[in-house]
C-alpha cells in the first residue's frame, strides 16, 4: 500500500508555496499523525463532510475512524478522555468548534490537565492539544463569539498559542502536538481563509517567541490573533498620515515573549495593544503590566489598549461595528499616541472594514 499524501498543494508564488490558514492546520495534524501513531484527533463533527470549516479535511480518509472520530455532545466527559489518554502516553488533539464551549469542561482543564504534572512530581505528562475557535461571524452573539484566552493564560502548566497566519498556524500546531504539556490553540475563524507562505514538511514555531511583523519608529502596536492582520492594515493607513508604526505579533500568549515587545517600546516610548478580548484582566492588561514593570525608571512611556467594548458580544451587525476593533479604530488610537498635540485624526471609514466583511460567505 502506498503512503498517503500528507501535504496540501496550495499555489506557488515567487517560487514559494502559499497555503490557507485552515489547510495549514489540517496539514500540521496530518504530518504529526503520520510521524507518530500515538497522535489522534477527535471532537464534535471533526469527521463531518465540512470538516470544521476544512481544518480537519482529509484526515479521516488518511488515518481512519480509529484515529479521527466525532464525539458525543459532552465537553466535560470528552476532555476527561483526552486527559486520560494523554496520561497513558497518547497525544490527543481535541477540537472544539467554539472556545465558548470550553466553559463546560473548565474543571477538567483547570484542575486536572494543567496541574497533573506538578501534582505527580513530574511523573505524569499531559501532552494534549485543545483546539478552540473564536471570532465573530454572522451574529452569533453573547455565547458563541467570545475570546477567553486570558482565562487560560492565567493557568500555570498551560500553554496558549494564538497564531495569526498560516505559517504560524502550522508551526504552532506541530509544536503543540509535540509538547508534553497541555496546549490551547486559539484560532480566529476570520483567519481561516487567509493565505501565507508555508513550507512543506514539518517545522515548529516554538513557544515564547514574538515576531516583529513591521518595523517602525513612532509607535508600537501589539496585536493578538486576528488583530495582527488589522494592525498591519492600520499601519498602512498611519503611514499615509505620517506615522511610522511597528507591529508585533506575540504568537504565543503563554509563555509570552515580552522582551521583544519591551525592546520595541524602549525605542518608541508609545505602545498600543489591540486584543481580541475584553480589556479587564485580559491579555492586553498583562502585556501593559509587563511593559510598565520592565521600563520603570527609564523615562515616560505611554500605553493604550483597544479591545472588546465592556458588554457581552452583540449579534447585530451595527452593534458589532461598534463592539469590535477595526483598522480605523486601531489607527486612530495609535495616531493619538504618536501625535498627542495634533488634532484628532481618523482614516476614511470606507478603508477600515475588517477583512471578513469582503470575504465571509456564511456560517459553517
């Protein structure tokens, strides 16, 4: 029997392969499942014909129903199975259609998965990956649009990845599968159709490394997950207004590479943090606190944050426009930091739509 093809073709540009984020996720799982027979993937509807928006496409056909299978609608019980399998030496990938549904298995994650290795003196490992999808879509509202990554950043023993592009989605997934600790993968649904250069074969994007996506001198913008994409668009608008913005992607939120952010802030002295979550006790608050501590005594620094408005996620498109940050609100906030004495500036609203507003075609 010939071995199954484990790479997705994508398309070639400038001699390099371009792949969609969603295909990079599936390719990463396929490569690791072929490399290690202890890796298996399960979750509600992962074997459905739509394959979780394509993120598990081809895996059932390649590896069979013993290693790729759907589950009952019981997040708590299924997370317990993942933890037990991980403790027994397997490497489960547990897929959740929405991060909101992790609230149904918090005891398993908080009190067992993240703590078991510590409580057993290192004799037990819990190498499990929890894939969770976040982000607005078509008015799913308060219980299906939340980004709760800061809850998991708070847990010792838990790693959190938030890749913003297809290259990092593949590398972070492979790193997560190979890690001996539980890892939460936060995947923004609006990133799924986006494309990036992605190498064939296996590679890792290791925990604890940020990336400077765009160099600038006037203001530092730190984006989380999809906010990296919007921050880069905001930086283009800012450049037209005479502001040079540096954009940083943390990639991994736990462990967090704050040194890269601190070094940028040390130069610009002005930092804007754009998050896909609420500001109160969120990822942006942690980044701001680390900046304040690291740069204390080095002179004045200005820090500002943008994120979810302080209300549950609304279903109405008009309210969503006010609720979620976009390139316009990011650019306006960064401009105010960079030029505090200048009149308030906002870019042309016609140029500040989120990418999904031109690409998104429907729910699942």
